[in-house]
C-alpha cells in the first residue's frame, strides 16, 4: 500500500491543532486522488493545466502531484527521445509536463474499485 506522509501535529499542540492536521490529511488525500484521476482522464499536463482542470490553486495541486510523484504514481512526461517535455506556463516560462505512471493507473483503478464495493 502507498504510504503518503500525512500532516501531523506536535505532541504539545492543542486539540484544535490535531483536528486541523486530520482535516488537512483528508483534503490532501482527496486532492491526490483528484490529481491522479485528472492525469488519467486528460493525459499529460503541467501543474498549471492540472490547476485549470481541477479548480484548485496551482501551488495546492502541485503539492499533491508531488506527493504522487514521490511514491511513483506520477512522473515527468518524456518524448520519444527521452527528453523531458515542457509547455509554456501563464508567465511565459516553461513548465514540466507530468503523466500518470502504470503504477498510478493501477492505484487509482484499485482505489475506485474498492470504493464501489462499499
């Protein structure tokens, strides 16, 4: 099973801090799934394109995409020559394009199949 590092609270934090960490963990989990589903449905995208497709801010969806990348569910998209693909960002600079991996497709497929069993 994939082990994402959940947000945490310090031992001496107030109860509200623990509640906030639990809420952040849930949102992060839902946003990771959203990033994976979006890449699966629409194909390779930049973080800016992911943002436009999901309605989340670019820095938020970028963090969730990075979580997925860290565990091998997402990787940099490469062309036939093996070069990293970049597309223009809104600023005009170049942004990396990301793609869901075979492991990512298996993960989201298994997750969704499990949700249907409930």
